[in-house]
């Protein structure tokens, strides 16, 4: 949340996800990739650091509850850094390596689904469900990434501020949105 606030994200919220912990959400049109990566790291890294510090303190005080808290904080946050999407580590990999081409993105998504299913087989059963959702969403994700690539080819780089879009760029965005999802092109004009 602090990173989002620092980089000017809007509609900031924190919510609790049972059995997974908390999550922060916010939005920023045109957020730079490096800002997104920092925000993603600022989720689990403080928990890893605090868990490590508590573990060191526990070496001196030998309090079982403190050791349990330290271990839990460290493991949950370190788990979130595993490079499998939708975990933060996987989202960092997507931003840094795989968003450049729709085929790389699709391949990474399949590898992540297989990795999550593998972790599910090791005992974290809910990850089977997450892997299945990832596979189910893959066709829509591919269509979206291909449309983005086509738009980038047709209109070039887009400005970070949607208000700075040229009329011909808006027209291209609207026609591509209509092609992908009839009726959605109206939302582009209204969002401007």
C-alpha cells in the first residue's frame, strides 16, 4: 500500500483473504513497469524481513510462540516470491520477461499452472483450483495479449495519460475493442 501511495496509485484498499493473508489494491493508468515491480516486491519482502528479524530475536529469548510467528511470516511471504503467477514473484517475472510477446506470456502462464498444480500435489490443495482457473483464463488472456500487440503495431506507444490520446488512437482502440468484444468500444470513449 505504501508503494502504491508513493507512486500515485488511486483507489487504495487493503483487504483480507482467508487462509492467504492480506492484499492491497490500487490503480494507476500507465504505471511504469519498474514501479509495478517495486510495488510487487513491497508486498512480501517486508514480511520476509520481519519474519527473519523475529527469528533472530527468538534465538535469544527462546519463546515458542514468537518462533511460530516468525516462521509463519517468513514462509508465507517467501512462498509469495516463488516465480509462479499469480503469486507476486510470478507477476514480477511476467513484467520483466514475458509481457513482451503474447506467445511468451501464454507459455509462462502454462508453466505457472503446471507449477501450481505440482505444488498442489505436494499438499497445498487450493493451488489445484488456482491452476485450473489459470488454464481456463488462458484463451482470453491470449486474445487480449494479441490484441495489445496488434494495437502497439498499429498505433505505436501510448501515452501514460489517457487524456493525451489522439483521436485516431482512440478510434483504433475502439475498433479493436469492438472486434474483441462487441459493445465494449463505447466504454473507451466514455472512459476518456
